[in-house]
């Protein structure tokens, strides 16, 4: 059965098809005992022409994965390698997910439907290919909070309970199961390039570079960049710019991803795949999210370093297509791009007019010192000082942005936050009474916060992607 969405703006485009023979394996979704719709993101569905689907059609698409009209005839489990906590692993790939479909949004961007918990694939290793319901709830919360805070993130599109009991070492077991669908701006990872380099697939590497440049256009290399018109060099310049902005966005959000492995780095610069994430309870560069990150490799303050290191692994992979010097030149731009992104995004969240890089960087330092002294969380600090409602010790002169406090959100008694105790409090009524109302209410208030903050500023010269 092929479902034909009713909304005429649905625009299927399985652009990955020519690459799929060497990039993926065709797979089938698990035959789940049941499909109970728990979350459908109609705001995201409207962007891709699928808001008109009935719940029955939604379950057929995103629970049973019947093909969408004009789209991939069968799901694809993508192949990749990657560095996991700096150890190279060739035994990777989509082990509990797949690419379900590709389509265009109203702006013409190519978007992917990718799954989590959809069953076993050739890359599952010893895993069962499943996702816990609590894991799906956590991803809903992470993507909604990050999106509201201006982070370039995947969106949780659907969460469906699947009627299986799962055994997990890090959750009370047996626990409930789910299949989740995320809407992402591509699923090509740095680890995808690493696999092609490791296998010596030079022609395929060139095809993949062309695919990314075509489908995910971004800021070009500076005019004086050496060999900036060479496709591999162009790509690295784009990825470095995107990753520097992503790193800054995590820091301004006070967010710790937890698992910044190279197979979790999307070359479109979009954050995705949320496991042991945390938001800071207070400003602490050493704060870690993953209990298994014993060395603090991906601690809050080390995230820019980790993301830059991953960009370096992309540069190493691209060496099969070009010489090292122009790639090194692209890689060396990361610190300056990161510093500019920090200044741009910090002023935006604080609600003040930028005064220039040096002055804005001094403002960041003053704010960090103030948070360290007070023990405030970033959410509380930015809320209290939005539009300079309260003075910041030793901060250089800035002026409030016009309209910085126009939204009613800024008159709330406290800011929205998402610390671990709040996550557990939202999960408890679902686990005990199947009560989803508190979760849905939280999604609504996070979206309201996003409206109050408005769109995050884009880098100068940004052209999309």
C-alpha cells in the first residue's frame, strides 16, 4: 500500500537514491505488536505538507512505515564509521533506525525522515533495534527546548508506542517501547565520509561531496581561501562554519549533548540524536551528561574542542580528494568563527545590541564570572538580565535591543528550564497513569518561550543550509 498525502504541498524527493547502493542497505521496519499514537508534531507536518494526514494514516506512515507516494520504496539503513570517544569504530551504521523518506519544505530545503527504534538492521550488532518510550519522551523534550533556544536541531516529528517490553540496564525494566521519527536537514555524518576514506572509495567520496554541496548549500569559502573553489575544500569551509555556530549555540543554551562522536555529527550543521543530554543546573565548564564519559571528554566546556576535533576528522577523510594545505586553512577558521558566533548568539539571548567582537567578548566574560559567583543556571541568568533588566558587574556598556521585552513571557515569574528533575517529573505521570497532559503542556510553554526569543541571528554571509 502506498499512501498519498492529502495536502497538495507535499513534495517528495528521494534525492539519495543514486547514492543508495554504496551508502545504505534496504531494510524493513519491525512488525510491532501495536501502534498507539503518543505525539504528532503538526507544526512540523505543516512545513512538509503532511498536516492533513488522519491519525490512521499517520500510524500507517510512521508506525508501520508504509511508503509515502513518490518516495523511497523501502527504508534505507545508512552505513558509516566513526570515532566514539576518540576510538575509531568501523562496525557502525544505522542499528536501530533508517531513512524512511525525503521531501522538500516550503523553502525548497531537502529534509529527511529518520527513525529511532524501528527495528534491527545489518548494523544492529547485539542490539534489539528498539527504543524505550522514555527515550522518545526525552527526545521530544530535548528538540523542543533546543529549537526554542535557537539551536539548529532536528525536530521530533512523531512518537508511537509499540507494545513491547524492553530490558535496559539504565532504566527500570521491563520498560515500554516506542518508535520515533525525526525530521532532519539531512543524515550525512562526518562518519559517512570516514567510512568512504577508510575503504578507499574515492569516486563515491566525490559523489557524496557533490550531493552535500548540492542539497545542503551553505556559506562559501572566503574569497582569499586557498583553492576555495575545489569541491572538497568548499565543503569543509561550509561544515567548519556550521559546526562553529552549532558549538556556540550549545554553550549559549547551557546544553550538554553528551555524545559528540563523529558519527553523531551531521555535516549540515544540525544537532541530532539525543541520548544522555543535560541542561546545566549552574554554569560549570566541567559538567558532564553521560555517566560513561569518565574522562569528561564531552563535558560542557569541552564541547567546542570536541566539535572542532570532529571537523578535523572530516578534513582527514577529504584528503583522498585534495591536498592537505587548503583543508588545514579551512579547519583553522574554526576558532574565529566560533568566537564570532558566541558573541552574536550571546547578545541575542541577552537581548542587547552587539557592540563589536571585542566588546561583546568582554560582555561574555563578565556574564560568566557573574554566573560562577551566583551559582545561577544559564536559563535563570539570561531571563533575569534580559534587556539589561538587572546590572551585570564589570560588564561593558550595551543597549537593550528594541522590543527585547515585548513578549508576555518576559513577565513570567520564572524562566522555562529543563533540568533532570523536571524531566523525571514529566515522565512520572506517563509511567504511573498514562497521563500525557503535563508533557504536552511543557511542549506548549517551550514553544511560547521560542516565540519570545525569536529567531537566532545568522552569520554574516549565510546563504542557507
